[in-house]
C-alpha cells in the first residue's frame, strides 16, 4: 500500500478548557478518527488546564527534571544494559502492565495494557499490511515493567514521562522546563551548551537520553537482535521525545537516517497519543493475532539476551562466529520453525566448528557419532534378535519408513532420534548393536543399544526379556573395542569423546511396571519409585564413590580384601558411561504419561482428558531428573548434560493438535488406538488401522507417530544446542 509520510496536521497542543462538542473530530489518513478531547474531556497533552491529574503530573515532572542528570543516565544504562533482571515472554510483559498507571500522562489513567492494545489496534486498522508497525505499537511501552518489583521497582520519574537529551542544554520546549533549574547539569558548563558533549549531526543513536521505559525497551530489542526494522527501534526509543517530533527541537543532533525514521515516528505518534480512551479493547479477541506476530518476529526473545556459546571456533572466524550465534538465537526464538530451516542453520554452524574439530574432511556431520541407550522410544531393532514379545519387526510398523518395511522401530516411520540424526548431517542411522550390520565402518557413526521393554529398573527389563541398562553399558564397552579395531585407537578415542549420547528411559518403568504391579505401587509411592529410578540414572552416568564405598564395606564384611579389590577393578571408571568417555549426554524427560492413550484406557476410568495424577508423577520425576543432571555436571569436569523436555513438547501437541496439523490426539492410528502395541494387538491382522498416520499424534497406544516425532525432534535439536 502507499503510505503518506508527510507530517499530519495534529492541531493545537494545549487548550484552555473542556470541549463538549463530541462531533468535533479530525480524520487522519482516511481511517483513524482523532478526537479533540482526552479521557477527562480536555485537549490532549494539556499541561496547563486544571484537571484531576494536573497537580500530580506537574509534581512528577518537577522530580523528573531535577534528577535526570547525565551521570544518572549513564549509571542506569550500565546497570540495566546487562539485561539480567528477569526473563519472560512479550505477552507476559503486556499482562504485567495490567497494574501499571502512568503518573506522567495527563490523558489516561487506565492500566497500560489498555494503551498498548488501543495503539496497536488503531494502527492495524489504518495500516493492515504493516504488521511490524502493529507489533511496535504493542511493545513500545513494555519498558514500563521497570516499575515492577522484578525489574527493580524504579520510581515513576525514572520510568515514564517525556524524554529529552542529557549532556547538552535543555530545550525550553520540554514540558515544565522551569524545573530544570534544580538539575545540577543545568549549571554545569560541560553540559549546558547547545551541543554539550555532542557534535552537530552526530546522530541520535550517539546521544544519551533521560532514563526510562523508552531507552530500556530499545536496549532490550537491540541486544536481542530483533528482526524489527530500524524505524521500529527509532519509534521505541524516541516516541516520548516530544521536544523533537512536536516542536522540532534538537534537530542539530540528527543525521540523515534519523530524519528518515522521524517520518515513521510522526505517523506512529498520533496513534500513540490520540488512541487513548476509556473504551476497552477485547483482549481475548485480539490476543491470537498479536501472539502470531510475536512468534513471527524474534521480538519474542525480548527481556533477556539469549547467548549460545560455540566453544570450538577458530580465532580467525570472529565475525562469522557472531553470525552463527545470531542464527542460533533466531532458532531459539522461533521454536516452531520447520526442520528444513534448522538444518540450514546447523549446516552453517558446522562449516565453522568442524574446521577446529579436525574431521571436516571426512564428514558432514555436527558430531562424529550418535550413541543411544534406552527403551522402545529409541530402539531401532535390537529386540528383533531377542526372545521377547516387545517387538515391532512386522507390519503395520514401519509402513512409512524407507522401503515401507518394518525395522523394529515402534513407529510407522522415523523415530525422533532418526530425524535428529538427519538434522545433524547423517545420511544413515547408527545401527542396532545386536544386528549383523553392527560391524566394520558402520560403527564409525555410533551404535544403538536401546531395547524395548527396558528402562532404569533392571529387574523390570529382565522380566520383559529386554536388554537392561546395565547390559547396554556392557555392550558399549564391547563396542569401543570393536571401534578401535576399525578406526585405530586415536581416532576411536576422538569419536567417543565428541559423540552425542542419547538416553531415553522411564516411561515403561511407570506405565508397564509401577502402575500395573501391585507389589510395587502398594510398597512405594510414585515419588519414592521415581527416586529409585533417579539413582539408577545417576549410576548410569557416573557411579557414586559413596555408593561404591558402601558396597566395598558390605563385601569386606562377607569376604576378603582381595574380593574388594576385584570389585573395585570391575567397577571404578567402567560401569558408567562417563568413565567410558561420554561427555555430551542428552536425556529425555518423562512425557505426559497421563496423555498416553494406553494410560487413558487402562487407568482413566471416567476422567476426561489426560490423567492428571500420572502427569503430576511425571512432572515430579522430571524435577528430580533436572536436579540430578545439574549435580552431575557440577561434580564432573567436562561433562555436559541436557534434559530434553519431552513433557512440554508432547503435552502442547496433545492439548492443541490442530495447531501442529494433527486431527487425533486421544488414540493411536493402529487398530482402535486405545490398547494396541507390540505384536499382541498391533499387527497385520489388527482391524481399524488408520490410512493416514500423519493426522495422528500417536502411532500405537504408546508411541508417537512419525509426524509427532518430527515436532519433537525439532524441539529436541533446539534444546540440545549446547551438546553440539
């Protein structure tokens, strides 16, 4: 659309009394109707007429003008430029302003969220195609969160009000100019001349302004690498600079870019000023639109700079490193980006990081290998070679996989780990360790030791005739010996050190063991059983020396010192993956157990939706898991552990399936989708299996479909950036 950027005629700034003629309005830009009277019945920005708020407003400016000095602004910029006060979303900030009233505003005494939406909606009506301007209208005053305790609870005079340059003479056009006489800078010859510490045409970006919400929000947006255009940043920082855009003061400090952006500020100003009214905006009606804008723009990262540190860049790529960090921040803000975009960004990162790592000539992957442990969620076929009923090597499993053949994966197609491997640059997947393919060069990209029916509880895994987690670690030791023969000891050690380790366990421990085993669920609470599983997780990563000492004392009480020495030799540094060289570990949290179709069928009774107590159990376990991961990292140098939050990702999909392109989230695709899993019920003879699994969140009654795994994998790769 064509936008007229000439400054509109905004009328008289100050009047002498109330205006009772309701029909006396101006129409600007063909859409927005500008009233002649504010919420109190007076002309806008009238600081002289007697009103209910005038005395308080004038007192505000008296305090403001006395205290806003050059040194004060410098200190505040240094302190708040750290962006370390709080982290929250754009919309959370908007809602935080529900309790904020701007004491400097003579035109409105409504909560500030009303003003934000009134401004944005007025702009949206006249400029429907300029969505960046809509978003600017929504966020331009978010800096007023400085009044909130979480952000320092600054006084009103240090947060709101008209802004003006400091470090040079105060212009008489600034409202209530007379009070500047009490400001120390007013009498300081270094600061009280026309240019002060600045020079002609230096650009407003190089000028210090009175501290408040404008400058703070500008810093937040700028330091978060916002994708909003320069005009938006100009509006955010100078929308309260009325001495410039209403009186033309301080133009001697502007440069050409400022002059260009000022045209947009003139357009914005009338919506910011004249949209104020007592007419409330229907928040719930407009909220979805603005949430979509926030997701579209990486302004959703506002209020805390997200820095992703890539440790192994070469020193000569400092500029490129900054580009890569920006791209990672971009991914972090756009949590719902497709995997294609993520792959492009990760490839750029690899182009720099691999130079340092030394295997760039032989590989196009971000990590040299992926080594996987766990249960059916990540099993790629180990159970095909075991005498167990927990198998998926028959149709309809694998019908959407390569060649439409089952492989042992509990899915219609790819697992989340398969998709992650592709995203990281792998063209083939690490093979099941028990398969004949687990030999020769195939071992160079890792191995998969996971087994359906396994978990943290070794006893339950043995009952399921699955590979226990302890045995999986033993196989990992064996794998290292085979790898050294193929790659040589030096390269083998490098692969083990730089590999990505993935662990998925816990779901089966609860769903297929604890909840169905009366001996367990009567003897232990879910919290107690969860603690037992956490101990197993900790031992899997790194055996506790304290626990080993307890075992040694126990053995010594029954046997000899020689037995203790044998025990020590067999355990210290060997029966855990940290001792075997693992340094980058990603472990999945429990999913929302109460939302799994099988759980709903067997334990839901008459409860609608997900089973809340199961989800609570999962959340309590996840808290323990996060705590254990943090402690392990503190105790062991060089160890990185990331807990992949599968709970939130899957819960969001189940609660809002249409948002992610799904139709069904309460049952699986296979059969009735309520109890079918493994060969007993999900098999070639199962009636009712859906024709399009991509519409289903779950493939069978327990496991996600390939389409859901794609969404989970996108979330997983973003969360796991620190491991790459």
